[in-house]
C-alpha cells in the first residue's frame, strides 16, 4: 500500500496543479491622471481555501506613480502596510477569490512624467514569518534574537528558503531601507555593511552586491560615493570604540556603526535578482505587464514566417526626418529569427520625436468661451475663436480639449471669426457628464457645446517616418538553399502542368495558396511559367549566383492583411515591397505591425503562415501527377530511360540509364524504396561534361537527377545512376521493393519534356 | 503475500492488460501466375511460374495507365516451377502489367496485376 501511495503522490507531484497569474495586455495611460483602470491580473489554480500571500509592486515607474484598490474585502495587509490609500507597493494575505476581487478593482494614478509603468503581481501560499518586497522580489526573514554581527552573517548563509540561499540583509536603496524599517518590528538591526578590512572603507558584505564600496571615510556624508545608497545618522559612522559593523533603525530610521560584540537582531534576505519577474523561488508565481505613461512609443513587429529555425536576416531600420526625402539607416543588425519567425526589431526604431511644422492646440479650463463644438448629423466640428489662433489656422493638426478629446483634427475652413476643424470620432464625454471639467462645458443649444477655456498653441513633436528593410545575407542564402530544393522546383513544374500543360494558362487554383504564384514567379514578369522554374533550378543548383538580377530581391514583404488578401486571380497585381514603411506620424503611442515575409522560389510556401502543418515540402507527391505528360503516349521528343535491378546476396543494385537524352539539360527521377526491408547506401553517377548530379535520400525515396547549365552541352545516353541498397533480411527477390518514377526533363531553352522509362 | 499482491496491483496499474498479437495469415500462393489474365496481390505476395530452362530472366512491372516501367528485376531461374514475391508498398498504381522475358527479350509470360 505504501508503494502505491508513493507512486500516487509522485504522480500528483509530477502533474502539479497549474497555479498561474494572468496579466493584462499593455495599456497607454493618460499623463497626470488619477483613477485609471489597471485591472486584468488574476490568480488561478491555487487551492481555494489556502491563505495566499500576494504582493503588488511597481518595479519600473515614473516617480509619483501609485495604485490602489476599490475592493479589499477579506484581505489582511502584511506588516507595515495598509489596504487603503495610494501605494507604490503592497503585500497582503487572503484567499484566491478575495485577492482576485481586489485585483479586478485595481486603479492607477499617473504622474506628469512620461515613461514605462511596470506592474508586477506575485503570489504564493503564505509563508509565516517571512516578508516579501514586491519591488525587488526578495523575501526577508527577521530574526529577533540578538547575536553578534559575524554570527548573524554566518547564520544567514546557512539558511535556505524556497530554493534560495539566505544572506545577511543588504540595503542598497532608500526603497529597501524603508521596506526593512516598515516591516521589521525590531530596532538596531544588523545589515551587511562593514569597514572591518579598512577603517572608513564601508563595503557591502553579503548578497549579490558583496564587495561594493559605498563610502570611503567616516562621517555622515563624508566619503559617500555618488550613486551608492547611504543613510547614516548624524555624526555616524564614527568608529567610536572600534565600530566596524552597521545597524539600521538606529534611533529612528538611520544607520550607525557598532562593534561586533553588540547583540542585535538581524534580517536574512533571499533572492539575488532585481526584477521580480526573474524570481526563481520554488512554488512562487509572478507575472507583470509594462504599460506606457504618456507619449512613450512602443512598436512591436509580428513577422510571420513559419518554420524558420536557425537563420538570420539583416534587418535595417531607416528613418526619414520630417521634410526630407532622405532615408537614413539607423541600424543594420542581423536579427535572429526564432520560433515561428518572430523577430524583434523594436529596439531599432528611432523613438526620438522631432518638432514639426504643425501645431497642437490645447484647450484648457479658463474664464471665457473661446471655443465650442457643434454636433450635427454625426459630424463633430470644433470651432476656435480666431483671435486665439496665433498662426495660420490650417497649421493646427491636433487638439487637446480638456479631458474629452486628444488627437488629430482636419482644418476645414475659416470665416475670419471662427476657425473650423473636423474631429474624426464621436466624443461621448462632451455630453454624458463624465468629464471632470464638466463645469467648464455649457450646452448652448442647437447641438452646440461651448468651452470656457484658454487656447494655447505648441508645435507638434512627432515620430519620424521609418521603414524596415529586409536583406538576405549569407545565412539567408544557406537557408534558401536548404529549404528550397530541386524537388520544390519540380513541384512548381507539376503544378504548372496540372493547371493546363506547357501551353496552358498560369492563372488558376493549381497551388494550394495563391501567394505561391508570387513566390513562383521568380523573374517577376507577372506570369508563372516554365522559365521561372528553370531559372530557379539554375540558381539553387549553384550555377546562377544569388546576385542574378531576377533573384536579387529575394525577400518580399507584404502587410499581413495584404498577404492574406492575395487571390489566385489577383496575385500578379499585388504590389510587393522590399521594405515595409512604418508611419509613426499620427502620434499613436502603441503600434503593432503585422507583416509577412516570403521569398521567391518558395513555391511550397514552407514559411507561409497560411500553410499550416509540417511546414516542410510535401515530398510524397502523386507520381502520376508528377509526370509532365498529360497523355501516356511516347513521343520522339521524349527522353527515354531504362531501369533494372538485381539482388546479389544482401545487396540490391538498381541501374537507371538514359537511352535517348534528346538534348535534355536536366532530368529528375524519384526512386521509392521500402525502408522496412531495404537500407539505402549510395548512388554512383556517370554523366557527361560538367553536369551537376544530385541524389537526396528522403527516407523512403531518393530524388536524383542531373543538370547541365554551361549553355553548350546536354545530357546523353552515357548518363547513368547506380543505386545500392542493403536488404535487412534474407530475400529471394525484390520485385517492387524499388519503384522508379520519372519527374521530368528540361531542355536548354527551358522547355519541359517528358521522360519515358521503357 | 501482501507484498506480492501490491506488486501485482502496481503491475496491473502500469502494465494494463496483456495484448495478444494475432499472427497474420499469409496470403495463399498464386499458382502459375501467367496462366491467368489477372491476379490481385498484396504486399510480399508469393507467386509461382514455370520456366522452360534455367538461366537469366527479367520480371518487369509496368504501370497500366502511364505505360511506364516502374520496376524491373533480373532473376536467375531454374527449369520448371519457380517461386518469387512481389512487393507493392512503394507502388502507387493499382493496375500493373507483369511481364516475364528471357535473356533475349522474348516474352515468356504476361499478366495483369491488381494491387490490393
């Protein structure tokens, strides 16, 4: 029974119970505004009756950012906290349900300073006797019994908590100092700071900052190193009686130096990271979202290119200063494409704003009705008294009206008294009474709403217009050759033939995705035909370099919507780009650009987001449709070939030979074999001149053939392939264990001809 | 005894029921395959045929639709009854011609094969 229970317990442990913290999507907050929605975090997977410790902090935020809850039912604040009022951090305990109710009511107050606001939420089953600092994600354990500094330092190192080794607490910021002050009830607390090695040279004595010099001489401010946190009491440290060790909460909230033989309480700290998201505590869960406060530009690219695993593209971000036609490269860095083609170039975007020749009109509370809005038939028209417009009214491109609207406007006309602008959206706050400046808005009748206001002008600051360029590089060349194979080319051939033969139309539905026509049209003439296939074949067999004019621009970029909108009849009219323009001029703070890239020749669209599944080339094609012939008769212009196999003991030998090559410069066969009974060993080639021969084992078939591209010679009946297989068991004969299917042949002028195996 | 029961219970928990494999019954040999106009075959089908004399021969499989030769094997047969196999796993055509030629390319036998 014990064994069974052990196994059961192991299974439960292995499976876990799936505790998670869900975080909301990033938001853009309005500057200097209270009571903004910060909900969206929630806990799940915890035992509903467990008392959890939950901590919320702002690891990154402009000074003055605070948050608060409107619902705190059932929650108990941790030592040093209260549940009410504005916070920059808080820790509390409660059940999962009560915590989720509080998280759903989270509000944020933003300062006037723009920047990123990271809200971090952490949760774990409440560990009694430990305090969690949500700002740095560390746990702190106060030890109330007194001991010497050196004993405290050693004792701390002998402890572990949630998989982390403890260390005597370090105090590296006012924030951490305040945390210890507020949460640890004892006073005169040893912390890891000493000048035992050199008098007056105060160094951090434990933890990740061990050895850091923060002060070079005694005295409250003397020798304090800029950038290092010091908080000494007046006159301290003074080394009175050989004092080499520091305490905090000395006579209040400051530091003092004491000798080692003092018996003081101490605090053990757990955690070595600075960002709570990096915490590696066991059975501890955390998540965060970084929002923007004010005009912080965030650009995210979703580059859709499935199944690229190990290559790199050179991404260049160019920008165009306002009023200039010059695109200037700001970076040229190879970006790794990982997972499903994700490539982050966010850091390459130039987020510096430039002053433009347009103006923002700000309508702020005042005494006189200098402006009004007229609502009529769904249009929203702003009127500004022209005495307040200090430049040509047409230069105003944006307005900020109290708290009811902030965004672009279009100048429509001026009658000399009023300048009129169209606002492109409805403004509910104008009429629903929710504006905090409602007392400055007067319903003047006839759908007019007048503003008691002042009107000021400022030049717009806008982001530069930018563009993302993709360039293939050596590594892309390798990728290209790895992914697009001769078989792909013949897939294109086959699709072309299936569509209507060599003289048929190239439009239609032969490909499974219309975008494949664009990829297959390698010469870019709007027609997919056998010349495209031949040209690509020359390229991927190495006889035509990547710099060939028709293949110079391999990467093609479309917006994701354009990509998805390509049809089998519109593919040759879809404009393709070699760069993707990013228009950041409208002042929107957050951009997500969904773009798709593909490259010429990838006719199987192994990287297409619309081509799900394995993403690799489908090699198990029907050999009947592989044949380029639409009838089964033999023509004098066909290439003729013969095959024969022979089993000698455990070696099976297959010979494929051209009997009449008919000026073919390229041929390809597929040799299928039963891999449960045979192992492929090798292929030996005999062919004329400088032909490129290939034989690629795909596991259950071998793609083989030859190609000559010197422009003069062609294949002849000396072309022969001898394939060797080994039987996996003793056999008397092998009829049907190998079957040979011709793919097709190509002549010098790119025409396709049939192969007949006789 | 209790330990034995526990072991059995754990074994039953992880091992599940014993799976009894059913040995496939080999298809019957097709006798004198060239004496009939067509035969239906499965993978590794055994068939026999009669040769007039010992020597090299070729067995050829031709796709009935495209007329392409898809497999051809050189064999050394003895006079009288010979037994061979035909493997169909790699063959993607349902209808085939099986042709037996002697060393001088004289046709000794021909029949239609339908793969199952």
